[in-house]
C-alpha cells in the first residue's frame, strides 16, 4: 500500500477514537494526536514544548505555527516514517494547507482522508446517554450499557452522573462547532481527491471493514 499517511475525521460520538485504535493495532502506525503531542512536548521541555506550555498554562489556544512545528518534529521520528494517523489536526483549511507544506518539504504527502459519517439524530442520544460512576469511574450508557439498577453503579451502588459536556444543549453546540469547522475541510480534501466518506453506523467490526476499504 506504500506510505499510509492518513487523517481520520469524525464528529464527537462518531466512533473515530475506536476506529483509530483499531487502525493503530492492525497497521502498527503511530497515532499523532495533537493533544497528546502538546502534553508530551511540555513534559519533555523542548524549545517548542516550552513555548506551547506558556499558552497551555494560561488556558489559551496554542497557535497554528507552533502546533505545525511540533507535528513536523513528530513526523521526523523513526516510528512515523512508514505512515501515521493524524487525530485532531487539521481542523481548518489553513491548517490543512500548512500540513501539506510540511509533508511536501519531506517529500511526503497524505494518502487518504476518511470521514466517519453518523447522522446527528443518532449522535445526540449516543452522547447524551453516557453516564459514569463518580466513585470508581465505571462507564455506562442508558441505551447500550445500562446498569442493573437504574441510575446506580453495579460496582459500588453510587448514583451515576452525566458529564457537563454530555447534556443535550452542550452536545448540540459541540456538533455544530464540528460541522462549521470541518465542512470546509471536507470540501478541501474532496477537491484534492483524497476524501472517502464512510457510514459510521452499525456494528464496530462492520464499520472498521468499511474504513479499511476506504483506505485501500
């Protein structure tokens, strides 16, 4: 298949994280997650890491050029030479253009962008149904993994809670932000002939098979 330089796109709740993990396990590729990368750079105390830490410590967004610099450093590491899965970047067309430039400077290019598509009518109940135990952290879902006794943890009987960002108002706002940010990105990669859209509904294995076919 040659280089496997992939981007995975998907709205919150679309199952992108699960599918990314399956790709990592199957193809032995590193997942380049901007969040993980920023935290690691900060911990390692590299020059770029120290700059990024200044923004992170005051809760500000790390500028694009700094994130791109960190991605460039990450792409030069040995484990990324045969390919990578980019997660959480790019989010905008300018970021996509900058990424293209970084890859071109290294004689590389993206090979595929896969967008996992799930209708909002499915995503909202997926996300708003999540619950967890505040004591032991056990995860539940009112539809897919309900506790034996409604609202109570199977492990220790503690009342289950819903995360603040899983309420319906917040979920719909998160989905709208994703749509607004990602729609231009999808159009950008479609115009380059790199985009494949995959139905993210159904059994996880079936979705994974569709993702693999889209990447082939």
